[in-house]
């Protein structure tokens, strides 16, 4: 018997991607339910070759549901995830609401799958921030090989990370500029079209933004609390796909050639690293793909045992939807959740 899966936030960018990937990967679900707010009641959503009609989250009974893929933001998750977990349904949450809760595992399956067993405390598993997810996939095999001391990362994050309204704003501003119309910002603090904005999420007292803080705290929780990390997170006029320029300092020697060989064998990674024009991956090529792509691997001679590389991934997939489904697959494959028996 297969599983009953609910997707909360099914009408959003990530919710739609979750439904697409569930179908693509043949997740063993006998029933998939699309849930959203009351204003989306009856909205039709594609799931493989089928069409689902959205039901209202407010009135849904989770007692016979096995797994809930939650992608409706922190406020909704804070209100509903504990109730859903208490009903016996395992919640895999895409928001930041529970990532820093010691009783909730923060999981990237290629990096720390064994930590998933901690979910039983609250029946909730957290998905990391999109920029963190691809970074730790790249760092994990290198950390195992040479032990990372410090990471300096600059991100180039697409507007889809800020939702559909942000994608619409980039599209509308770009069109307006071409016809000499006004391109005033609404979603972003400054114009995003033909521009970059070194500001994602709110500013904190130390001058870093919350997005930068998230990358630091989440990397420590997922990979190793001893790793020091500093980030500068930048929004760029790209629709889908996050890029990162990463500098890593190791405790032990590691060459660029060694790193390249290690990364080629690592799960979830594709190395495209030719030292020639076009011999690297950009967000355009990564869109719609599952892999975390690594390019431009080279030795950083400004520090002892240093490497630099370029990391690109589809933020709607590995950064959110795909990672959540991979977590669900770990639950199923390790038999950590069983399908509830249906009433006769």
C-alpha cells in the first residue's frame, strides 16, 4: 500500500514544483492532496498527467495522511505544523520556522541523512534555506576529505527565491525599461531589473542580513558546528537558479585536482570544469535540473590549504522542492514512516 501525501501551499512556486517532482520521481503515493488557503479552494493544479483541485488547509483532517510537504511560509507553518504532527502525520517544512529548533532535524539527504531519526520528537523535519542546501552538498565531501575551517561565500540569488510576486516584478520592470515606462520597485527595496541588490531578508544588529545569518547557522547545524562561515547574499536579475562564489580554508592540504576528483564521486553533484570559455555552468543551464553543479575549482593561494569554486543549482528544486521529497524518500526507504491502514 502506498502513502497518502498532502502538499500545503500547492498553488505557490515551490508547491507546484513539489507536485511536479513527486510525479517525476514516482514517489510511492496512493493519494496526493493539494492544499492551500480558502481563496484557492477549487483551483486546479497539475500532478503528473492528472489534475488536482485544491482543498482548504483550514478544514483538512490529517489523521489519515502520512506525510505533509509544507510550503506555505513561516506563519502558516508555525500555526499548523505542530497540529499536523500531533495528528500523526510527518511534516517536512520548507519554511524557516523550525530550522533552529533543537528538537527538529534540519536535513539535506546527501549530507546528514542519519540525523533524520530525531523527527519523532515533534513529527517535524526542516528543509534548509535554498542557498544553504546547495552549499552544504558541495562542502560535505570536501569536509570529509580535508576538514573545513572557514568558508567565505558570496551568493547570486534569483528572484524566484522571493516568490511569484518577485518574478513578476523582474518581468514587468524589464518590459517597462524597454518601452521607457516607469520601473518603480514594489517587492524589492531597489529596482531589480538590470541591477543587483546586496540585501536579502531583514538587516540584523551586526550589519548582516538574516539570509546571511541563516547560511551560517544552518551550515553549522547540518555539517559541523566548528566551521566558521561568513556570507554576503545578493539578489540578481535571474528568474531561477542560485549561484555562489565559495572560498574554503581547510585544516589539511587538498589540491584542486584532488577536490575535483572527490566532487565527481559525490552524491548530488555534477562537476563541469573546463578552463575555457563556456566551460562552466550558469543558472540558465541549471534550471530544471536536480544536480548541484560545481565549476571553476582552483587553489586559493592567499591562505594555507585554500580552494575556490563556483556552485550553481536550481533553487526551486534542490533548494526547496526536491530536497523535501528526498527527505520523504529517506523516511520511506528507511521505513521510518508506515502507510496508515485505511478504514474498511
